[in-house]
C-alpha cells in the first residue's frame, strides 16, 4: 500500500515538474510573441496554438501532484461535524467514486484522442496533430484517479483500524 502511494506520488511529482517547464514555455512564447509583434511587426506563427497545447499539458499534469499535496480547496463545514467513523467511511466511498469517475474521464479522453488520430485531424495554423496532447491530458487524469484510489485505500485502512 505504501509502495503504491509512493509510486503515484513520485510519478505525479515528475508530471508536475514537466507542467512547470511547459508553463515556462508558455510564458516565453507569449513574451516572445508580444516583443516580435511590437518591435518587428511579425508575430510568431502558431503561437496561439502552441500556448493552447502547452496549457492543456500544464493543467493535465499538475492536477495529480496538487491532489497528493492536498492543494485542492475543500469545504468541510458539514463534513467536519460528523463522527470520525462516519467521516472516514464517507472519505473511503468518495475516494473510490472519484477514482471511478476520473478513470472514466481518462478512458473517454483516450477514445477521443484515438478518433482524432484516426481521422487525421491537425491544428489549423501549424498543422500539428493534436491527439498527442489529448493523450497526455488523459494520462494526467489517470494519475489523478490513482491518487484518489490511494486516498480511498488509506481511508479504508483507517476504517479497518478503528
């Protein structure tokens, strides 16, 4: 169990670092585009598409590490007033339900990317096949689902202990 959680945390940390590099790339692209547009009246061709692709990777890859670090906002005004056993049981059920739904999101993103790949759809300006970026986002959601599964399993262990 601990090994599974460590592997998921390690993978999500690596993905978060990649997201950080992609965010830096977005910043460089935007600044370069603005400078080139102002000084030389010649913007970067396809900068809008590149920024969109990189932003999708940033979002997809940063979610899991945020979940590992409990960085998401939770509203537990009602939840905190419940007895500990009920709260842990609800955390277990919620963890498994979130795992199920996020796994479905990843699965349907994979199916969507496969359909785009088969149809040969590319971006309009640079003609970049963008199914690759959808696969990356699907991978990010899959790792996020594994973090939810880990939370559910941890809560299940807490239920068994008490």
